[in-house]
C-alpha cells in the first residue's frame, strides 16, 4: 500500500506529510464516516449547520498537494486535531472507531519521528509482503537513503519547489539511462505506480550511482539554486550513464528493461508461497 494512503474499514483515505505529521484529505474522511456519494456537498451542508466549525474552517482546512488520477492537485486536508473537530459535526456510528483509527495512524508518525528505524522496518515489511526479495529490498532501502541525502543537499542550496525536484531528477535519469522517468514508466507499462518500486537490480544500482554522484558533485561545485544544481545533476547522471554504457557494451544487453520487478518469475514464485 502506498504510504500516502491509509485504509479505514475498506475506505481509502489519502494523506500527506506536512510539518512532520499526517494530514488527511477531508473529503475522504467525510466519505468514510458518512458513506456519502457527494462528500463535498456534505461538507458544505455540515458547515452551514455548524457555525463555529465554519468560522474556524481556515484553521482546520489546509490545501496540500495530493496525487490524483489527473496528477498532483491541491486538496483540503486536516491534521488529526482538525479531523477530530470535523467528526464532532458528523452524527455517525462510525465516529468512535474512526477516532481510535485516526489516533493510531497519527501516532505512528509521531513514533517514526522519535525512532526513524520504525519507519524503515515498516517499509521493509510492506515490500516483503508484496513479494520482493531480501536482496532487492536492501538495494531499495539504500536507494531511499541516497535519495534523501540528495534532496537534503538540494534543500540547502535553495531548491524548494516540487517541480524543480522533478526536473533535476529527470536530468539525472536522462543522463544515466538515456530516458526520462516518465519515458521509463511508459517503457515498463506503468501508470500511477512508483517507477523505483519496479526497477530491476541493475536499474536500482545505476539510479543510486547517478544520485550519489550528483550529491558529491553538487557539493564540489558548490551549486547555488536550481540552475547550477541542474548542471551538477547532469554531471552526476553522466557518471552513471558512462558506467551503464560500458556494461551494455561488454554484455550486449540493455540495462533499461520493460519488465516490472514483480513480473519476474522469481517474484511470482515468492508470492505463491
């Protein structure tokens, strides 16, 4: 399950990390509590009924970037405290179990902040349940750490916008693999899935090399801002690209594969066990 989605009694509730806590899509929470086919309409009626809620709506609802079928969109979200306030305005037999669920899901994030190893353990368990091998999981976890180090470096150098991160990532990938992440996803037949979760071992390795090299080059170049960081990203990707081309020349095989990791015969055997 995507970490940006939580499930309450079969209902998917989208969420986003904001200020080191989970913020939940208000419409999804209302839908889960009321079974309303028009949660937006229900919210309007609810605010009309509850004058105090309506007055404080600006403090409760915060538009955050949420992935939808049409891409990332700003959708009203509330943190645990905000959703508790909304629950007070909804007469529902699900209110009490939802409160307990919400407290548990919200607390998991607090636990992870206090002990980051818990987040790592949960991520490993999710991949294991999906059928990934221990070797693949080790590479994926290392890739996550390398990616975080890179994005932390970008933040220090005044790269802040999500779109800028996407452009820099595409710059590394293009130099490393000869195709952008969106082209890579299309090559594998993926739609909304996370490309990194469907890379084979070599794709993971060269992705890590490109991003680790970019981090080091960014520091050596002392890149400032988006444009200088973009130049460093291209150089870092080229390091991985040269290594990839050398391997392809020696093996006669392309590194970029159409196969999704979980479609491999080995992973299918593990899933059937």
